[in-house]
C-alpha cells in the first residue's frame, strides 16, 4: 500500500491512503489519524489500512484527487532519524579528493549518525538557507521506516521490521559540515531539515525491485530540469538495510517510526551521474584537477524521484526550490509531472 500525510494545520497532519498510480486518495482517520499512530500499532492497523488501499485502488468507495503539493512529509516529525553511508564509492571519492584514504574498517562496520528528526520538510517545501556561502547541497537517498526493533536483532530478521520505504533529500551545508566534523563530535548545524517523498510504500508493493534488503531501481535526480544522476540504488551498496538496522540496534531497541537512510547513492561509473553536488565536484577534481560545479544557488530547482519499469513514479517526486532570503525572486515554474518517464 501507499501512504501519505496531508497538511491540515496540525503538527502531524492527516494520514491518507493513496492508490497505486498516485492519482486518488482516501482519508483513514477511522483507522489512524496520523502515520505515527498507525506505526505505534502496526500489526493491527496495517491490515485495516491495506483493505482501504485495495478498495481505493480498485475504484470502489469514496476518494479524492491526490495532489502531492498538499502533502506534508509522511512523518512531519519522527522519534528517530538515522543516516548511514552505505555506498562506499561516495566515501572513497570524497576522501581521495582530500588526499586521504578510506579506513579498511568501513568495509565491515557501517558508518552511521543520528540526525535531527523533529522537523522533516514536505516534498514541495523550499530549501531555505541564510547564504549561498554555506555550500547548500542535495543528497538523494532511499529510506526505510521500521516498526519496533528489538535490541540485538540479526541482519536477516531485521528486514522483517521494514514496514515502509521512501526517498529523502538529505540537505547538507557543505561549508559547515567539515569544520563541525573536525571537532570530533559529529555535526548539527551542517544538517538542516531534510525533505521526504510524498508517499511511503510497503515492501510488498515494490516487488520485484525490493530484494535482499536493497531497492533495485535507479535514483533519478534533476537540477533545473537537467538530469544529473541516475545511479542504481541496488548496486554497490556495501550494507543492505537489514545490516544497517542490525548495526543501529546492536546496543538498544529502535522505536516504531524510526527512519533509516542509505546515504547518498553512488555508482563508480561516471555515466551514472551523481546524487549530490559534492560528488560531482570531487569527480572533477580527481579527473581534471579543478572544480567547475557550484553548490545550489538561489532559484535553483531540485527534483528527486524513482520510477518503475513502465515509467510510473513509485513514491512521487521531491521537488524543491532553493530560497536565500534577500536574494532575487524565485522563478515561477509549473511543477513537473510525477508520472513522466525519464
């Protein structure tokens, strides 16, 4: 099934089910008012939501048009947000560009941090920054949402706790991140609010793409209507999501509604493009000795999505404009069609 959250003036929005082709929706307050309420009682609520989804998708019963511009983040605030860096090609490139090497332990021990989860942006909200000098960057990733995960779960059983999947634009302020990391205590200011895809989807709905704990589809990224990335999310991912969940749960339980990200998707081939601008820069530096790709500027437009074999959007697209207060006005453009094949 596919689930979304509409803005309704409350902090957590209104839960709706959305049909397979993302054209119709149905409110389900009689089952759960919010997505977190559903996740808190997932074993009981999921079958009821699934029945509503199947009815909606068959065309039976009441429905409304689905418009992703009305969406908040599916979880506008979450109890936990963990982000990994499972695509070691990205890690290797960035380290080599700085004259360093990737530690051998990265091959066997996942890299992960705990980010801010109190404020996720909706899929059409602007990326707002105080200045272009902060080095505003996008990061296109796959996320999973879990139910309650027990302490010490193994990697295979951890996959049973993945209840929803989606996409995230993990916005990063590159010129703040490195000084923060140099302190040796992680980063806070360099990671502002991230944006979630309009829709989250259950694993069964993603067959045959969801297998082995990886989502085997291309992550498609556009900047100002030019496609800059199409790397395969199921390839070159060092740790599958079961391994990432098991890593996070090694010393503690994970609560229902935990979001866990894959890290920036990256393939070794230059032809696959990039899912973040810093990777474009390090590829240029390693290849040409100089950098020509800038970070995001005021008025830039970012679009992130994933399609099935027929070109149908799986999660809806994240479509954001960059806004720097006091800079020139944003250009007015019509939103791109989410169902268009790349």
